[in-house]
């Protein structure tokens, strides 16, 4: 790609400090709009990013209508975002995953952390699911397709570009199949088989991020009664049953999700120990409490309650409430697994909700394990937003 003719994008004086430390995002108030008017650029366009004294910071893609108006894709001003760079980045990402995982089931590309902002790729053996969330990546979608084909030669690629994040960039929602994309694809996680609904499931059909935390649960659940709240297709619950849990109850508001959980239990030969309850999590937990049903382990893996900073107060209240309900369902000396995928909620604040819920019901709480996302979701050290997943394992008991 010839970058010599790329339009310049000039930053305000001093605005390059954060970028020099490794960050990839440029905010609209950091642009010298007198020197380089943002509105003269179009969404997805590649530019030469310039810092103090017009020193090159690399190549970025822009969206003049967003708060994050540019994202660096290359520190080399001679290398733009094209198939060549995509192949290089994909091979780097692949080498990391193959270092940690012996089987081809993982998040292959995790956006900014793999220096491919706006791109997510999940791998299900010979099948890939792609999500694009920025105009810059959308502009090279054919190159992405070609690069994936060159690096992995998959049987199929599904573009699941039907998620709400695209609306922030003014992008259309769509799904596109390349090759014979199955409705469900098999994956193996922690010695447990699952079928991921690629076209109709949440996100890409599966959540690989809690893999290590689910593995930790497996070491603790033999002969235990386990409640899996917000279970989706049984990621936590079915793995607990495979590891020897005596009883597992999966709770979800979606009948379809519970049907998938039931099918995944059957796939692993543990149907007799896995049952389901349909309904809103809070309603089901209150009913179980009224019935005096108790569990040895309660797993809470809710959707993000804090999607924006303005949701902070109400979101923290929601985490507090479900953790209190979860604790009330524990046997006298039980284990609470409290998860959060809200990037705006720190691990310390989640621990505050767990601690507070314990004190409200007069229970002692001991934190025994802190979990995070797996190595296929690497954290970019300059971008705290990439470090989003929390899982607290807490012993809850009556003194």
C-alpha cells in the first residue's frame, strides 16, 4: 500500500504523549482542526497521524463523527492497513494462541490487544466468526477475508456484523456467509464439548473469555450442588457436571439458551445431572429462596450491567443485589463465583459489592481466587479497557 499520498491528521500540541506511551486511540478534541479539519475526512479513511513538530506517529483509520475519531493501525508511516499487514498481524495472533492452546478453539483476534482495533475473530476449528466494529476495519473487509483464508484456509467464515457496537460508527448491520457456514459448530473447552450457535447465538455464539475461571470451578465442584445463573448455553454448568458435580441447575431468561444447554449436557453424557429453570434471574433466585433450596456453589455470570459510565450507580446496585441473592441460596459453608464483564467496574468495586452483600446477610466472606480473561484475550498494557473480565471466588459462611 502506498502511504505517501495519505492525508495528514495533525494533533494538538502535547496530545501525542499518551500515544507515545502505546495507546492507539485518538479523541476528537485532540485534533488540530484548523490545520487538518476532521470533517474533510470520510469514515474509514486512512491518514498519516502527526504529533508535535509534525513528527509521524504512524498510520491511523478515522471516523470524523465519533468521540474516538482515529485509531492507530501501524506505527510505521510507510505501512498502511492492507492485506499484507493483516496477514502479519494474524500470524502474530495465531502464534500466541497456539502457544497456549493445543486445540483450535479460541479467540483468534482480540481487537486493540492484537493491534487490530475494531476486529474480533473467534475460531471454532475449521470455522471462523468475524465481528467488525469500526469504519476503518469495514473499509478493508475483503482484505480481512483474504488474509484469514491465506493464514488458516478455513472451511467457512461468517461475518457477524449485526451487533450494536457498529451503530456507534454509523455502520449497517448484516451477516454474510463465506463457505458452508453451519448453524452450530463444535468446540472443546476444558475437556467438555459444546455446540456454539454461530448464526443465532449471542455475540459470536460462544464466550471464550471465562475459560480459565471455568477450569478453576471444575477443580472445586465434585459432588457439589451447583446453580449456574445467567447460564446461556451452559458454559459453567455443563463443565461443572463433567467435572463431577452431583446436581447442576442452569437459569436463563431465554428458552433457546436453555435448550442449547440441555443439548450440550446430552453431548457430554451428563443429562441426568443437569436441569434448567427459565425466567429472569432475580425472579428465579427469589423463588428458590422462598422454597428454601440451597446450593454448595452459586455462579453469577451476568451480562454487563454497566455499559456506559452513566450506568455506574445503577449497575453497581444491580451487582450488589444479585450477589446478595446468590449468597442467600448458598448452603451454610458455600462458594460464590461472582463474575462481571463490565469494563467500567473494577475488580475492587466488584469485591466491594460482594463484601457488602455478605455483611448485609451477616455472613463471613473469604476471597479465595481472583480470575480474569484467558490468554486469547490479552490485555494491552496502555489500554485499560481491554482488561474487562472479573471472576471472584468467595467462600461464604456463618461464623
